[in-house]
């Protein structure tokens, strides 16, 4: 993928993901892979772009009045160390990609369906529930090399714990924490980070600034839900495609004509 197209892809991905309170790690991983970036450089580069976009997201969603500390803080204490732990494990990517791809696909379909009307105000989960959920999602974030917002946002909405915009605000904080810890964990075990890929950061920041601005101040909840469904569909197809690529189906040799 030529450099110009890679920069454009990063900008568009940052815009789309940030408009729904995400930072785009799964999209960056796909774009960097297609661009032929070395495998060992993709994860830290995606986390660096993730962190930059998340900072603008936190600023805009907080200024828009959508941040609820009571909603997000119980998830973080267990999520951050579990994200670090998940990032250190080496597991077969095929079952993980299949499971996560299926979950994301079902979530996307759910958001495309009409949502039932309810006059009840969303109620945040109890602290023990949020802590256990944060641990599980942080671990998934570490395993998949993302910030984890792609899992937290649909859960907050489907469980009735948040509105679309408060869910986006909570997720971007969750993503920033996991990305920072993931990047620090990588740096602690390597001599240096792939700083030469920081040239992509301006494109991510421009896209992230514009997307989070529109998502926090101008887009209606219905638009946010549709954009979130689109993001989940892209992420699910990417996960399922990765599972197909890494399934390692063995082809048995054809029997010899002289065998009995």
C-alpha cells in the first residue's frame, strides 16, 4: 500500500472509530498489515495511534457533557493489569478470532435493529459486576492487541448501563488506559519503539479530532448507533477473515494409484 494511501486510510479509520468513542486499533492493524509493515512493529504502532486518538476523544466527549466517572472508573482497576497479562500470552489466534468475530457480528446486527423505547434512565452496573467485566474485557484487549472499546461499548448499551454517547465517553477512557499499559508493557521488553511509524500520527490525530468532535457534539444517538454498527461489522469481518487465514487446514496427500 503506497504511503499516501496508508496515511489516508489511517485518517479515515481514525475519523470513523473516534466518532463512536473508539480509537481504531483493529482498523490500524489491518491497514498496517496490508501496507507490509513488519509484524513485530504493527502492535506498538497501532497502540501509539490508539493513544493519540483517545486523548482527543476524552477531551471532546468530556466537554460535550457525556463523561460519567461513576460509569467508567469501576472497570479500570482490574482491566489494566489484565490487559497487560493478556498481552503477554501467546495463544492460537484461530479460536479467539472466531469467538470475537461472532460476538462483534451479533452486536452489529443488534444495533441495526430498531431499539425498543424506554423511559428508564440507564443505570451503571454494580461495582463487583463492573470489576469482573473490566477484568474480562481488559484481558480480551490484551489478547487482541486493541484498546477493548470494541467490546465495552456494545456491552454498555445492550445491558442498559449507558446511553450511546455516555457509552462512547466511557469506552474512550477505557481504551486510553489499556493502550497506555499495553504500550508500556511492550516498551519494557524491547529496546525501542518503532518511532519511524510515528509519521502516521498526524493523520490519526486529524481524523480523531474531527470524528470525536462530530460524535460528541453533533451526531444524534441514532447516527452513533449506525456508525457503531458499521465499525462492528468491519471489525467482525476482519476477525473472521483472520480466523480463516490462520486455520491451518491440512490437505492430506492423494492415495497412490498402486496402493491397495
